[in-house]
C-alpha cells in the first residue's frame, strides 16, 4: 500500500476521495462541489496517481487509514 501523506492531496481532492469512500456517485460529487463530472473523473485519476493507488478500492482503503 501507499505511504504518501494526506498533504499530497489538495482540499478538493480530499473532499472527492472522502465522498467516493462513502459511495457518493460522481454526478452527486460534481453537484456538491459545483464542478463537472469530467472534472471529478480527472481529479480521481490525479488522486490515484498522487497516492500511487492502482484502483479506486485501494484509494478508498488508503483514505480509510489516513482521512
């Protein structure tokens, strides 16, 4: 698993990851953050890269341990 710190993610990325972790749909996240669904997808990809997670499940597990 990844050993990066939470401070590698910006505030929006932390919010997105937290919302994804509780099962919030991309569309609802976009609505809540006043961004497009495409922006949510792009930020999700960035999150995965920043924390070196191969998939969303690993990112959610990372978040559970660190957020």
